[in-house]
């Protein structure tokens, strides 16, 4: 009986851990920017890429909150002064299941951190990526985007708020951002793809007592941070993805995008609304 139980758990663990990135691609001389790389899958992604040769990795610490736009843009500006190339941008930082709150700029926390922060950072670095092409942008999204809706009439949840749905909405925004950005980057040799890392044992659940309890009871149902980083690594380095753009991956292979995530009209409108909220012009 014990052997049977061990075999079942071992099979489940292999299934849950997901695919590993098998690419041996080297990144000698490459410049990489990763957000939220001080912990979790961002940290594991940075560690893997650092082992692929002599490269420069700039880490945006923490959760990339937009405390105010003027202070947030200083790091990219300093980067642009110091570094003349940028080959890989990994938009990894995120928050999940936050009680209703806003950034200092007045953005609902999930939308501000998970979408608008990365939208702004990509905007600030896009020309350097184009100049360094071939280059890649990797957006960490989630399978939770399937539960999301872009509610333009209440984008910041001021009329009706649910932390779980707010997270789903923000991850759908990341999928739509990827789709529209890929369309705009055609012919530039800069690609952008999104991914689901899996359900990972990370600090993202810190706002949910129930989720923390469940995962402590059943830790074998979660990926480790190293396992969760594999699809991010795959999208950043896999040779076969050099000209692939606008796609969504899970476990190092293409995955299904919700009908909402494939809506080009919504993607274009969200782009315009995001620019308006951030006070930028990105044509």
C-alpha cells in the first residue's frame, strides 16, 4: 500500500512540476531586464539566465509598484544612459488577491502593478529593444486570464470589486497587451510572448488566508519557484521561438487563449485607455 501511495504521489508530482526548458542556448554579451527578480520565479529566472554566459542582468526589485510615475521612470532612464543595448525584457513582477487598494497614482493595485507598470516600462525601453534586435519581451500572465473581463465602465473596480476577479482581469490585460504589441512590432525583429508559469509556491498568496492554508495542507500540488520559472526561461532563450510573437505558452508549449484574450478590438481599446491613464502617447 505504501509503495502504491508513493507511486501515485510521484506521478502527480511529475505532472504538477511540468516541463523543463531544455534549451542550452548561451547568452554571452546579452543584456536582460527582469522585474520582480528578488524572489520567486523571477529570481529563479535570473539565476538560470546568469548561468548561460557573461551577460548583464538588471533587476527591478520588489513588486514594481507605481508609487508615482516620475520616480518609477528614473530606473529605466538611468539604464538607457548606461546601457546601449537591451536584448531581453521579462515583465515578471505581480500582485495577487490584494484587498481593495490603490497605488499613489490612483490605480487599482492589480491593474497598476500587473498591467500598467509593465506597459509603462515596455514603452520606456521599446526603442532600445528595437535598436538591439533580435530582441524579446516576455510577459508573465496566468491561466487565470480565462476568468477575466475588461470592464471599461469600471476598469479600476470602484463600482464593484472582488480581489480574485481583479487579479483575473489584470492578467487578461497582460494577454491583450501582448497581442496588440506583437501586432505593432511586426517587422522589427522584436518579439513578445506571454505565459502561464503554473501554480507556484510563492509570496503571491500572502493576502489570502484560505489559499495559504490549502497550500500548506497540500504543498505537493504546487510547483517550486524553479519549476515555475521554466516557461519564462523557455520564452526568453528557446531558439525555435526567435520569430514567434503574440503567442501564449504554458509548460514550455503553446497554450489556449480565452476568447476574450483573442479580441483584437478590445486589445486596441485597452492600449489606448492604458496610454491615456499613464499620460503617454505610444503610436
